[in-house]
C-alpha cells in the first residue's frame, strides 16, 4: 500500500531519492487516533518528512502522503524556478 501511494510523489522527485515508511501504534489508551505513519524521503541532500495519525493505518498513510506530496511539490517547483539554486548533487 505504501509503495502504491508514494508513486505520485516519486514523479516529483529525482530518480535517486529514497523513501522510508514506518508504522507504529501509540500505547496511550486515551488517544483515539493510535495508528501512526511516518514518511522520510531523502532527495539529493534534502530531507522531506511527514507524520500523521489515524484510526487505521490506511487513514494515517493517506494523510502522511498528502503532507509529503505538498513538500515534494514545493521542492519541485523551487528547482524549476531557480535551476542553479537549491539542490546540489551529493
């Protein structure tokens, strides 16, 4: 599921970008949204991170992907607007 959801984000990033997805569960019984999804993407020296919680892991993943897609889109547009600034080859 994670790989399928991150395909849209991959189009905005360089081909050598790597992504890590972690799923965890909060142990506090008072928290309703216990399932947590964390996404970390490394793209040529830049780190994009998103963390979201939901009642199910799929809900948390959808919210985290939405957040990281926005960050990737901003990075993509900055690279296009200023091609000689921003990312440097690592």
